[in-house]
């Protein structure tokens, strides 16, 4: 085990190991055994049908992911109500689209089995986009409370605040979404509370009155009760999971994971309590992340280039992400396996850091987002060949995010250029 220097001169805090054996180790989640320690993170392609069923490019993406042999595929943000879709092509799970999700799930499992000899563990991410809802292509925000950090670009009034009754109903709908996910054949349903979407925003709803705001118990209520309800409503073979923000990156009282009067310095006390409470409710798998991709993308997805500029060195963001995840993981140690986020920036060093962190029990499974778009065979190359191809790697150029923000269907513009370069020209360069 060694500690490498990514920052030319500064010692960094990330463990590394060139022995990748730990990445090939299986891990038990609920009643299922996951083949290896690589997860392909939720990566939305914005390419569903108008009704929210997976479409041609959705199937293409997941076939590529499945052929790439990860242990876990975290199926992208999938709305549970039409008004909570982040774009008009976001996936939407409901009775009408259930058969299409069944087909997608079967395709993923068959493809991975055929190409790699194992079935991946597939968790579908159930979401309400809240403040970032754009079901018809323009903002239709549904918010938990007024937050100035978000209201410069997209203006809202108090009328956009969702009521307690509507949140009660949303809890029921999320539980129903988990039931549908089990019927579709998935292994798990993720009650999503990350990246500033509605359940994440509630975690910092300090100023909200009523049963969903103010105290820690109230702010975490919808997540906790939805998880508890879904655990009860689904069979014991099915796992309820959650992708969670352990830190938002905004000062108190406008972000989760910070203490009063401490600026944006992380304070993981509440995150640790929250994940411990979720473990007590029977959550079977956790996936930790941070930040808000719309306002502070350097916290969520540090990158080498792109239109968003920050003074913070990208490695500082990666280090914050991984050390924060390591700290919160201690609260569920030996109880619930944890997937990490934010490794793609590390490029060819990422497998070494993933192996080092897993060996040191910082987390149990290494999650890769942008890398899966660029290099879908990444997991297979690590697990079967023991080497990676630098020419296929993600260069963290941010073009996939740019394309998505411009209203396009997204993927890797650099490594999958036949499909996505024309779309980048059409939507971003407007040629
Ligand atoms: C184009 C794009 C789509 C994404 N879609 C989702 C999503 O549907 N759900 C989610 O939780 N995160 C989503 N993310 C965030 C990633 O899962 C991941 O957290 C982020 O890219 C940082 O990890 P990385 O450094 O491995 O890329 C998306 C990111 C990008 C760039």
C-alpha cells in the first residue's frame, strides 16, 4: 500500500494499491452475491420515450454497460411522478411503462451473463427532481423551501413550495415505485436523496415549518419513512437502497452536512446519524455522493476542462468526496455496504485508488460515473485482463454534462463520438 502524490508536490490523503485483487472480490448484498467491486453509477442519458419508457439509445447504453461486466449497475434517475421529471425524456416508471422496464432489466442481465458469466446487481434510482423538474423542457420547480443559492437562475415564489399533504402522497408513490421496480425484475430500488433533487433538498429544510422541516427528525422523515415503507412492501429478496448526499456544499441553513457558522466546511454528524437510522429501517445498500451538479459541480464531478470554472483544484474535490465517504461509512460499518462516487477524474490512477480505499475499508464498492460512458469495458478490463486501455478512458472534459444541460440526449462525445458528437454539434455548438 502506498500513498501517491497527484498534486505535484503536495502529499495527498488517498490510499492506493496496485494489487487489484480486492476489486475482483464478490460481496454479499441482502440475499444476492455481487460479482465484483465495480459499480457503474447512475448516468442519465435523457433518451427515454415521451412516456418515460427506455428507448433505443437507453437500451444501447445499458447493453454496453452490461457487456462491460461491472458488479453493480445503478440504473439512472427514473421519475415516479410525471411532474417530477428533470427533462421530457427522463425515464418514468409506472404501470404503463412497466413492461419496457422488464425488458430493459432482462436485456441487462442476459447481456452481462452472456459476455461475462455473471448477472450484475441492478438498482433503479427512483426520483422526484423537485427544484430541477422540467417535464416539458422548461423549469417547473417544485421546492422544499426557499433557498437563495438556487433562485438566481430559476426564480420561484412560495407557491412553488410542495405541501406536507403532497409529500405524504409522494412517500406512498415512492413505495409503489419500489414495488414496480421489484416487479420489473430489478434487484434493488434506490430512494434517491442526492444532488439537490427533492428528497435531498428536504434534508436541509431547516426553515420549513411542519412535519418535513426544522428538526433533524423532520428533515429526514420522507426519506426514512419511504425506505421503511418500501422495505415492508417489497419481498425480503429485494433490496432497498439509497443514493445519498452526505454533504451539499452550501452554508447553513441552505445545505445538508454543514454546521452553523462554519461556512462550507463539511460536518458529517447528521449524515452519520441518518445512515445509521436507515440501517435500522432495513436499508440494504448505500451509495454516497455530494454536491449539486447545477450550482457547485466541482463538488460533485471534479473535471479537467469545461465551461464551469472554479479555483479549487480538482484533486481537492476528489479528496473531499472520498475522505467524507470514508468517515460516513464508519457509521454503518459491517452493517450496510457502501458504494463511493467521484472517481472518474483520477483516470488511470482510479483503479489503484479504488483498490487502496476498499482495502482500507473506506467503502466497499467503487462507483464510476463518467468513466462508464467513455469506457464501458472498464470493469471487465480490470477484472479479467488486469489492465486498462488509456486510449478509452474518460478525460473529464464535461461535454456529457454540457450536452445534457443543452437539452440533448447525452453520452461520451469523445469516446463514443459517432453517436454523440453530432448531437453535441446540434445542441451545444448549434451547427
Ligand atoms: C451526464 C451525467 C448524467 C448523470 N446522471 C445521474 C443520474 O441519473 N443520477 C445520479 O445520481 N447521478 C447522475 N450523475 C452523477 C454521476 O452518477 C456521478 O456522481 C458523477 O459523474 C461523479 O462521478 P464520476 O467522477 O465517476 O463521474 C450524472 C452525471 C453526468 C455527467
